[in-house]
C-alpha cells in the first residue's frame, strides 16, 4: 500500500505551516537545547549549519513573507500542505514486507468498496436534496398561485416572500454559527484540497451536514443559487469521512480502515467524490469523471480513472432507481422534476453557413460577458468577505435576508408589471398547455384572466431548474416578448452577482446556465425575426448561449461539453457546442482567470497552477531558499528534539549523519515532525549513545498513520522529565532515507514542475559542488508562490516574462501610444 504517515494537526489551534523555516531566524540547536535542558549544553556534540546564501547575480530583497493563512468561512485560519510522498524508512518497509496476500487483497477490495459507498451516499443524498427542494418550493408556489387566482395579491406575496425569508434565514444561521466553511460553492475548496492544501474544516462532518441542510434552504428559498457546486463538496466530504476511518470527535471510527490513513489514498477517494457530485447534480456520469480530470484534481493516474468511473456509474444506477420509484407518485411533487434533464432531441438540427455567424457571436459574447462576470464577482466577494470578517455573524444574516428580500421582490413584482398575452398567439404545439396550472409550467396565468398567460411570470415564478427547462424548450416560438427577455436577463445577471458570496451554500452552475440561456434565447428570437435565416430552434440557441457563458466564466471545455450533451441527450449538438466553448474560453482567458480560480485566490489558498510562471525559468532553486535550516543528528539527545519542536513549527527536519567511510557529514534523510512526536510520546529512549535497539519491535506503522480531521498530537501534550530529556533517540530508523532532492543550480521552473507533478510537501536543495554542507535549503509550497518570488525580486513584476493577458495597463499603454502617434502625424503635417 502507498502509505504516508504524517501527523495532522488541529489547524485552528496550531502554528502556521512553516515547513521550511519561512520567516524563521537562524535557530541553533544549542539554543533549543538551552530552553529544553535548563541551559546545560555540555557534551551535546551539536552541529550548526549556516543559512543558505542567495546566488550572486540577482539580489534578494526580502524573506519569504507569503501568508500561510487562508480565508476559511469568515476568518483567517492556518493551513497546512498534504504530503503524497511515500515514506521510505525502516518502520514502513517492515510493514510492507510483513503484509500477507490476504491483507493486500483486503486493501484492494476496500478501495473499491469505499468507491461504491461514496457513489451510493452521494447519489442518495443528492436525490434527497432534490426531492426536498421540489416539494418545499412546489408547495410554496402552489399556495402562492392559489391566492393569485383569488386576486389576493398581498396575501400571495406575504406567503411567497415570508417563506423565502424563513428558508434563507435557516440556511444562513447554519452557515454563520455552526459551519462557516459550508458557505459558498465548495468547488474551490475541493479543488484546493486536491491540489495539496489542507485547510481546516473544509471536509469535516459538520460541514457536510450544514452543506446538505443549507442547500435545501437556499435553493428552495428562491435564491439565484444552484445545488451543483454544493453536491461536489458533499461528495468530497463523504469521501474524506470514509477514507479517514470516520471521526473520533463524533465517535465514528472504524479500525479496519487503517490502511487508508494517508494523504495519497484520501486524495484518490476525494477525487471520486467530486466526480460523484457532478454526476449526481447533472445525471452525467461521464461528465463527472471528466470534470474531476479537467477541473478538480491536480494529479491523475490511469488506475484512478476506473474507480472514478465506477463511482459515477453507481450514482447513475441510484438516481435511475430513485426516479423510477417516484414515477408512481410516492415522492410528492418530485415526480417529474428536480433532477435536471432537458430533452431537445426531437428538434431539427439542420443548419447552414449563415447560422454559424450567430453561433460565433454567442461564443464571443459568452467570453466577454463571462470575464466581466468574473471581474465583478471578484469585487463583490472581496467586499462580502471584508464585511463578514469585520462585523461577524449578524451581518451575514442581515445580508442574506436583504438579498432574499430583493430576490423575492423581483420574482413577484416584475411579473406584475408585464402585460398579459392571449394563448392563441403562441405556436400550435404549445397551445394545448396554455395556461399551465400547478407549481410549474411555461405559461403561468399569474394575475391574467382565463385564456391568457404572463410570459415574465413563467421565467421568474418557477424554480431555477424549471426556468432552464422553459428557456431550452423547443417548438415554443413567439412565447416571450423582447422586453420580458431583456428584463429577465438583466435581473438574473445582477441577482447572481449579488447572491454569490452570501453566507449560504451556493452553486454557480445553474445561475450561469440561466443567464447564458436567456441571451441565447434572445439571439434565437432575433434570428427568427429575420425571415429565412433561422433553421435552429430558439431552444437550441438558448442551449448554445448557456454553453458560451459557462465556458466564458468557468473556462472548462471537454467536461462542460460532455455534461451539456448528457443533459440534453442530443449528440448532434456536439459540433456547435465545441465551437462555442472553444471561442468563449479563448476570449475569457485573455482577460482573467476562471471564477473558481479567482475564489481560490481571494481566499488566499496557496494553489499551484499547472504551469510555472515564465520568469521562473530565469531563477534557480537556491534563489528562493531564504530560510535557515534546523538539522538533527542521526543519534540525537531527547532534550534537543523537544527544544527544536517547541521553538519551531517546521514539519520536517534534515537528519545529518556521518559517512562511515569518509567521516564527512551527509544528508541521511528527512524526519517528520509528526513522527518525532510519536517517538517522544512512546518514550522508547536510549540511556547511552553506544546502545541500540530494534525499533520494529517497539513501533508499528499504524502509530505513525495520519489521523483524521480531529485534533492531532502536539508537543505541549508531551511532558518529559529531566532524566528522560538527557537520554538519546536513534532517528535513522524513522527517517525517510530517499527524499526528493534537486541541485541548487536547477531552474526554479523545473523544480516547480517536479514539486507539483509528484505532489510533494518538501523538496530538498543540495549543493552541486562538493565541500559544502550536505543540504542548503528546503523548498515548500510557499516558496513557489508568485507573491514570495516577486517580493524577493521586485524587478520581475514588470518584466516581459509574464503570461500574455490583456490588462488595464496594457489597454492604457495602447491608448497612450495611439495619442502619441496622432500628435506625431500632426507635427509632420504642420
């Protein structure tokens, strides 16, 4: 088994994850020993290594001041990195050698069993959320429609607005007081975890419960949010809970899952959970796998593809079975809705060259509007985050209630301003369904007389899933007026911006699809008005508009294409969908990052992008090693270890030993802080340097396994006597003897690719020339952050090595250059 046994700390109470000594002064082992052994330092045989020197040629101006805190919920919390490296020491080697075939088979069976359970739990939970939303929202809309038919508008609005306020308040209270990390989409958090970032409580059991209940309240409360992003987070939470053997805090722990107590197996299962979330939200099993591959995870293996596909297949079976049960009427108002599925397969898909022009325009508009949406959304989310952290939970509740009130006023008030339309003006195919009765439908009667419908009420006065069905419906030409579509487009765009960032679980997929489908439908109406130029149905233009806005804001291509095709069950739309997504993503990438990448940046999560920054090619690994090292000897005094652990918050320490032949100091390996804590807790010490023991008789690999999301072992929990601190520990059996190393002259860009590609937490930098100390620095995630590198070398901020992207400064320089050229021509003419 690929096992990594690293101690997980309680991140809310621990120090920052200063894995390589970032911002730490040079801490000598003598000074650490003085604090630990009452100032006695004689006969300790201590060894100090000087801090690494910055390479001559490029001067360093600052130490690593990259923040190791991130915005989790409404407050900044310390974060740590995950470690996917295989520990190579005597304890784990003995564990691997001692495993029987039965234990190996048990591990393989458990991997597939956990994948099955993740798919089963995510599918059942997603179905339950959908059923709850449909029944709650359906009952609310039915009651409101009943009073509207009785011309009791005030009572209808009181029921409608009051229900929305109560549901949103319920979701906001849960997120504000019980689990702030459950607010938002959840996709950025899951993406950050799969990138190697371990933030507190993002996958905790409490977060899971609040995410489920809060999603029901927010979506049923009429907010412009979706349950798709939260379902991805829910799937990841289920995977994390199962892979860590449950939760000790909530008395849910299973010893038979001890094989999975490592970051590597947890990462694989969380990836399956993210795929299961998308498969549940859109009934798109293949799209879920591709979403995890393209957007969620940063590392992918071919063996993981099978398990992710198996997980989403389980989800598909669960949803199909549940839907078949509900067809008999046992699920209340859920029978025909809830789980998104848009069937446009019966419409003609013949198109000529002339239809390609509006399709290309949709792609360009989607890219421009998506980048604008991302830009404005970033400003609003930053403002919301500032308010939440400054004023506390009450502001979260007040903001959620204000947004809910504004949304209810728009949903109920704007249709009252619209004129009624007779049903005989719409197409013959839809005439028999006009006006529709009940909680959902295209042709809402609202306040209109019999035989008439309110086209704006059909867009506002429905659940978000039903709105998408209406916009994508085919053979419903002349259903909407231009003014109704324009008002709905502006209001849905603004409400989506106002809502995302409130303290409720909120997904972006559904609101983005609504906005895109609206201007796509508008494009189809314009093409219909041009005689002889419309071969595609208005519903198909709405579908392409939704694809364009998704591509322009989320910057995904393959996974979005497959998800949309699985949603509509129409493979003939593939060429046009591909074209729209490629254009919109290309246009959007010219201006800014995707909306999810932007949220990761706003939260301050140290996310490693797929490619290094261009200027990293001109730096070496040594150029960013600004930290000092704290080393330990192969045979070390207990008091020195205690002092080092108390004085530093490093998570790994180089172990220096003597070469038995040359007697020169060599890098024996890295020992983890968590392993040192286990050793000190067991108190298996040596009374003399000349003694030895077999650690495999006293320690097992399970003791070094990483715990779950609960509190881990800390140095302050261990109390040793002075006699024990004068004893010794042989660290060599517990040291990872084969850590990944790079020479100090290696390109920083190359080191970045190695660090990210292998999912490392520590990368040792060793000297290329002999005669120097065996290690000159340790690179961690924070050393590759652009803020840190550019803080060291400010002149790189304006260098030509940055990525190509249109910025405000670029546009300004272009305008200034044009003015200069016009003035020069004017002087020539004179």
